[in-house]
């Protein structure tokens, strides 16, 4: 998906990403989601594609699972490395694009996860095909992929959908989204109220939108099997009309399939 902005709010304020997304408050629930993923797939190695500041990666790694957090944002990786440097977890952070994954990762992982709309950073269907081919290539035979697309329900035409508002002692972030045709827009307002004179910035990112049907078609084309859709990351609800998010799971053919 293409962003028209030169630099996204995430990229510019990577050092505030955890505040913007309420990472500390999200951690408990996200840990339960990671527990559900681990229970379902029992991975010994995980690639967290689009790791940002590393929360998801750290939750796998602290369970003793060899984890690589991958991101195309050096600023995010700097934050992630800073946070988890002294944990002793089996955790590495690596620069890379989904569309051009290093051959050194071939066949290395039991599980690839790409959560919280990370795949929306891919520009076109052709590039999404490339990204899925690469996820397929870095998986071991029989390995699985989990993709999470948030606010899927909000992809209704011309409807403004609140994403999240956070206030950290006067540093306020408000994000909401809208869909018009194939275009998906994310609006972000950053208000810094900590100084005498409040300062604010507005960001808008416009993307091409991928439907769940297109995602499933591309997953099949690159060779994934057993494609399923869920309404949440704990796999307790099948995807349906009422689901706010969509979680897609797919498996690479085992050698003896
Ligand atoms: C919305 S954040 C999600 C972060 C994290 N997965 C989470 O659950 O909080 C998306 C991250 O994916 C990264 N990203 C987006 N598109 C990418 C691509 N094509 N290749 C590598 N990283 C990408 C961004 O730099 C950003 O850090």
C-alpha cells in the first residue's frame, strides 16, 4: 500500500511508538494472544515481520523461542534493540523489507507472524505477492503464517472509524481511519501539550486497500495451504460479519504432505 506522506507518523516518532500505541497497557492482552499462537503452532523459531519496537518479538522470545524481529524502519529497530538489549532472550532485530527478504533466512522459521496491519506497508498487489512468496520461502516445510489486519470492519465506504487515542502526561495522539473505494486513509494528530504553547501536527497516509479475498487468493497462488480466517488472535472466533479485525492463517506444505 502506498503512503503519500514523505514520512509516516510511526517513522518520525518511532521513539514515541510505545506511548502512541499504549504498548504497556496492551502487553497483558497481547501476551495472551501470543500464548494462543504458541499453543496452536508450538514454534521453535519465529519471524516477526514488521516488529516495530519489538513487543510481539519479545513475547515470543521470552518463552525461549528463537525470534527475529524484522522491520524496514531503522528508527524502530534502534528502539527495539535498546529495549531488549540486556534481557538475554534468544532475540535478534534485523533490517529488511517483506518484498526483498534476504536469502540467508530461507527455510529458517516454523512461524512467520505479521501483526497489527504490518502488511499494509506493502504498496501493490504485485508487491504483496512478492512479500507472501518471501514469507513462504523463509518458512520450514509445514511452517505457518499468521497475518492480522486490524479495523477490518471499519473498511466501510466513507465511514470514519476511531482507532486509538492516548494521552501520556500531555503528549496526545489521536488516530482514525476512513475508506474511499480502494483507498484506505489513516489520520493521526499529535498534540504536544507539555509546553506552555501547545504544538500539534497532523498526518494523513493514503494506501491502496487489499481485501481479504485478494489476500487469500495470493496466499494460495504462492503455495500456502489450509487458509483460515479468524476474528481474533486467540483463535476463539471464526471471522464473520461482526468481526472488527481479521486474522488469516496459512500453512506451507510439509515435505511428506
Ligand atoms: C503498525 S506497525 C505494527 C508493529 C507490530 N507488529 C505491532 O504489532 O505493534 C507496522 C510496522 O511494520 C513495518 N513495515 C511495514 N511495511 C513493511 C515492509 N514492507 N517491510 C518491512 N517492514 C514493514 C513498519 O516499519 C512498522 O514498524
